[in-house]
C-alpha cells in the first residue's frame, strides 16, 4: 500500500467563481536510468541484463501494441490501443482520416486495482492554497 501526497489548488470557474480541488502531488518522473537501477536492486540482475529487458519491453510496444495487438504482461496488466473517431454519414468518407486521436489503454491486473483502492492520502500543504488560474 502506498501513501500519496495531496495539495489543494484553487481554480477560477466559468462565471467568475472560484473552487478548491485536491490534487495528487507528483514528485519525480522515473526515467530510464532510475528504472534500470531499481531493476538491478530488486532482482539481483546485472546492468546489461536490466538494459536488455527494458529494451525488449519497449520493442514489444513498437512491434505489437502500435500495430494493433493487445499485449498482456503477467502481474502488471493489459495494454491496447483505443481511437477517438468522428462519425460520417457516407461509407465512402469513412476511413483513416476520421481518426482524431490514438491512445494506449492500460488495464491493470486485479491485485493492482485492489492495491490502488487501499492507497492512503496525506496533505502536503495544510493551510496554503495554490492558485491555478
């Protein structure tokens, strides 16, 4: 189980009012070097093996997910593509030009979903309100 830090932001809403929203604080993006280091620490593998494993996972996305396949990674979840499209009335006008955006969809395994439900929250900023206008 994890603990997420939260803060309060104040935003102006249409019509001129202001509302307060809790937000999750993101501290650091985990980059390639951090990922490789963590893989080495947790599994006892050497750096060359960790780099090869990360490269293989990236290649799975390039070769499979980005070519329309659904990829299930054990104990993590399922990755697939989804598309946001516009509708047309004529079959001749329907085609790739109707696709607005492509997104990678991630569906975590059940244990990760359950773990996410048990995350606790703690306030990083108690009295201060960050203005996000």
